[in-house]
């Protein structure tokens, strides 16, 4: 049976999806972008600030499911410009212990929702 995960500490969905779905012990998150959860305004001053907002949104979703970044087993990062990879990676990496970091792929795409520069989704297990 699936359980819908929702928190007001992350942006409300802007379409027909949920922030995350929990099936048994596995959490599947929707991609997070740099929307501020209270104002729903994009935070895109720099790629570092944008990535930090994405990760803070993801942290809130994980916490709503009683998990942390330690529970993440897989991450997918979608970026608009591969030249931003190192700067995104530095912020992303600060949320994980390198020894237990999840599997991951990073993909450059042509466009993302609301024309953001980065979107991240994750799978986590209790």
C-alpha cells in the first residue's frame, strides 16, 4: 500500500503529483526545484544558492517521511548546463558523508520546469 508524503516545509506540487510516495520502507521523491516553500518564488540568485534550496526542499520531504540524507540510496540530478556541475556537486556533496553517499547520475537536459537550472530526485530506504 502506498502512503503519500506531504510537508508544508517543501514546495506544494504544481501538477498532478505528490512530493513523495512511501511504499513499505522505500521512499520515492518527486524532483525538487528551487521554489521557496512559503512564497513559491524561485530562488535562483546563483547556482549554489539554487542548489541549496533544492537540497533544503529535499531535506524537508525526507524528514516528513522520518528519514535523512543517510537513508538515500539513489539520486538523480538534472542540470541545464554541465559547466555548472562542479558548483552543483559541491553543494550537493555537503549534504552527504562521502563514505556512505548514494548512487547517482547527473544528466544535462534541454529544459526544466520553470526554466530552473537544477532539479534533483531521490530514492531512500528506512
